[in-house]
């Protein structure tokens, strides 16, 4: 029997109300950290709340797993997705471990030392190597899907967006590859690219040793804009809705208009010639945070905060040795590593040190320095150390 017109109208209105409520409901918190510095925009922000200033005194190593013995250990930053953590090693292999207990799922050869950080999307993991290759493998078993030689060291973490893999090489070019086949879609000369590109709204942003930041159309590779900076760009850009933040080897932090590349402000994180900013900035709480390494004596490290709108200096925190580790943010805290063998946690609002892992020979956690960046996922901190081990830190149950 056909429903009366009034009933049908009320049913339609009820359905519209339900769909509207679903559209307005907040998305569930995402626990994964699938690409370098969390995702394509490279903002370095975890939505988690399990780690907080009040419980970091309980932070402990839940598990650690060794990769092959080498002089440099792990310089690759981990990716976490689908219950697994992926990391490269200087032994030339890509590893997949169970995130919960650290069980080795597989390891595969990538032709040479892996400083590139993996990216995990749709059941595939992408990574580069110092031998100049980029590979795509199945996350389930590590089976090779495709590989391509790019003609120079691939230390940059791949960026995966729009069904493409974007990655630069130290051979002087930047590539867009089809994520399914590895076919080169477009290529652009940029000079040597050391670090990852970032993506937002159809545009890819990448820096190079040419002392420039490039904005390229993600689909065709055409130039949107290019901005000259002071110092080689070995920093990964972080991109918000309107601004691109990036550091240089002359110790500068730049804020550029996202759509035009115009310089909004520039801040001195390190005195020119005395150090560099090689991290991916974190953007959170209205501030931009960068780690900085001093190359003078003493070779100490800094974590600095600047106002995101004006570039005004906010605070400085100290580390005992220089740092190339990109900070990661969760729940008002910043986690960052240093060559002084320590992982630190600082308050994002003030820069006050909340916790540090300490040196192993003084009862601390690690016996080598940290050049890689931490990944935050599911209430844990995953970080590779130059002792060749991947560590999972968390609050014991």
C-alpha cells in the first residue's frame, strides 16, 4: 500500500536531518602516521591524547627491534598504518613490524642504505634508497610491485597524493610517478632534492639546493610559482590552508603565501653561517616549531617557537647536541630527537622540558644519537636510532 504524501514528506525531512547530522559530526580520531611528518601537508600533528605531561614520567620502552648492524643505523623516520610500523635502515632493507608487539612481519632489499622514510597508502608502501631507487611493495608481505631508478640518491621521503608518488633525488630532478605502475608522469629539473615535498589542494611544494622553493601543479608539473630563499632548502615544507613554512641551511624560517609564494615573514632560527634548519616545521596552537642545529662550538641544538602569523619569536628550548630531527606534536607536547642520544618532550605553550630519555650509559634509553624523526600513533612514540634499532615507547598498561 502506498504511503500517504504527508508521511513521505516527513520521511524525507527525517532522512535529510540524519544526513546533515552525520555531515556535521566530527570524524573519528585517526591513529595512523602513514607518511613522513604525519601526512601530505607535513604538519606533524597527532590527534591523540594518550600522551600528556602528567604521565610522561612513566614513559618506557615497550619493545625494540634491531635491523642489520651498520655504522649509521637507522636514519629513516617510521610510518605507522594498519597495525604495522615501517622503517628503513642503512643495511639497505625496508622493515615491517607489528606495531603492538614488534613482531617482524617482513624485510626486503632496496638496493642500498635507506634514509628515505616510507609512505603507506592503500595497502602499498613506497620508499627510496641511497642507491637511487624507489620501490612500491605490498604492505601484507613485502612483495615488490614496481621499482624505478631515478638517477641519484633518493633520501627524500616519498609524497603520495592523487594516485601519484612525488619524490626528488639528489641527482637534480623531481618526479611524479604513477602510484600503480611506477611510470614517470612528469619530471622537473630542480637541482638536488634532499627532503620530502608537501601537498595541498592540487599543488606540490618542494625545496632544493638551488636555494628555492617550488610550487608545482600536481597533475601536470607546471610551475605555479618559485621563490628564492637564502640558503639551501634541505627542510620539508609544512603547508596550511594559506601558508607554506620552510627552513634553510642559513638558519632561516620562512612563511610564504601558499597561492603566490610571496614572503609573509622570515625569522632567524640560527645566526647565518652558524647552523641550519633541516626539519619539517610543526604547525599547532597558532605557532610554528622548528628544531635547529648549531655547527659552531658547542654543537648544541635548539627547539624554537614562532608566532605563525607574524613570525615573532615566542620561546627557545635547549638540547645538548645538534638536531636534524623533525618535531612531532600531540596533546600540547612536542617530541624531538637529538644527536646527544636523547629523545625530548617539551611543552608546546612554553618550551619547558617535560621529559628526556637520558643517555644509556647513565641509565637512559639509547646508546647512539637520533637523526630520524619520531612518529606518534596510538599513544606510542616510534623512533629509529643510529644504534640500528627501532623503538616503541609508551605508557605500560
